C-alpha cells in the first residue's frame, strides 16, 4: 500500500512536469494561496479543509482559466466509478471549472459507457517507474518522516521547557534570572542539581527572547512566547520587580544624593552593578524594549546622572569613612574615651566641622545620619 502511494506521488510529479511545458501547474501541496482562493478551493467556510485529499492532485492555470486534475497510477483492472467519485463531486461544486483525469492503464466499462460528463476529460498517459527511481523516492520519504518526527519531538521538548519555566516562576515568585540563582546559591537553600536546572532555564529564556525579538522561530512558537511574556502571572512579574527595584534605587539616591555602595545598601548596589553590565551587553531583561528604554531614561536624568557617573572613588571614600567611624566607635566603647592617636582625633574634629557647615562628605544624608548617631552614642558612653 505504501509503495503504491509512492508510485502515485511520482506519477503526479511526472504529469505536473509535462503540463508545465505548455501552461502553469502546481501539485496540491504547492498551490499558492492566491490561486486556491481564485479557483474557489479556499473559501471562508472551508479554510481548514481546503487541502484535505478530495481527489484534486494538480491545478492547471491557462488563459485565465483553472483546470482541476486527478492522477491515477496503476489500476490494472481499470479505473472504476468509485475511484473518481470524490473528484466528480468536487467538479459538480465548481460548474465553471473543467477537469482532467490522467491514467496509466485503462478505464472500466462503467466509465467508458456511462460517463457522459463533458466537463471531465480522460487522458491516457502510460508511465514506467524504474526500481532505482522507486528506491530513491522511498529514501526521500523515510528522510521526510524522520524530519517530521524530529520537529514533532522538538515542539514537545519546547513546550515541556515552557511548562517547567512557568512552574519555577510560580515557585520562586520571580523570573528565573542570574541574580535569583546567585541569591539562592548564597543562601544555600537548594541543591546544586537544582541550581544547574535553573541555570539551564535562565539560558533558555534568554535564547527564546532573542529568537522572539529577531523572529527566528516558527509562527506557532512566536505566538506562544508572545502570549507567555504578556501574561502577568509569569513574565511581567519580572518586569514589575525590576521597576520596583528601580524606584527603590531612585528613592535611595534622592535621599542620600549618591549611588548605593556595599556598605550603604548591598542589595541595591549589586542590583545596580548587574543592570549596568546587562545594559551594555543588551542581555537578560535588557532585551525587553520597555525595560531598556526605562533604564536609558533613568541614566540620562539630570537628577541621577552625576551620581551614577561617580565610579569606584566615591564608593571607596564612603566605605573608608564608615570603616574609620566603626573603628573609633569600637575604641570608645572599650576605653570610654576618645582615641589617643592624633590622626584619628584630628579626623573626628574635621568631621565635626564638616557636619556643622554641611560640607564635603556631610552633604551625603546617609553619612550625616551616621555621624549624628555616632555623636549621640559618644555622649552616652562618656557620661557613664
């Protein structure tokens, strides 16, 4: 049965090649959509069933007229009425269109004596298929089946990964990103095998975002990913968290007039570093156009631009200042007096002066508050 089908396909191609020498013709699977519509095969009512096997193997287009063609290979006992019933029915539904039936062997008595329909023309076209041609075609069909199976497996794997991604987003209430994985690794909340799984999902999300942006996916895949990223339950959750972090950063910078450091706010400092790196490379969440534009707007905002442009020196200066304050505080707590070291004592005097005049580092609200707390602490200790 399978061999007969392959032989039938070879015969259809042969007939199509012959017709193409004098006019234009297409095999059913290759018919352009415009011709399907113009010939009346594709309508609003039969959108999904237009290309189901109803007997038409080829469409011929000549002198602005269409001809429906059926091919019959083999049939040693002759092509019978039942063999052309589907094609005859199609022809009844298209009164303006002519039909042709190509066959290799013979027609049954019923057709030759009783078939009075002038719309359908019977053409005998014998054709021999060699063993070599048949074997080549068989190998092609095997390969096509493998490709279809492989594509089907690929779709199944993709859908399984999407399902897994949704599961983990729900579980951790966050988009699976490198930041989340680092956090979970530090907290040692999950095993190394799960960390590796999350890393794979994170990389997979990046790949899908890239494919989606550059339209390197199938139509179905593109639609499914589009639906996923627009779903508030999953993808937008990551956006909302990101926007919350940005607002938190803005708030911090408005209050303290500087960007966060490891000492002042480690969480915001690490988040800021990550965004600066991903923005340059257009990676991870920065592949999202809305997020990218929000970050661009923020970095160009005159209220934050100057502070963001201060690199390591500013952070190191604050860090050194806080370390020195901590050292003096520790000394006073133990010895109940100011340090004897002249450099440290001079530093205290300088800070007092800066605090009164609100100059230099004391412009920073965080430092100012730390100094205020320190003076209150010193008063308490020295009173005792």
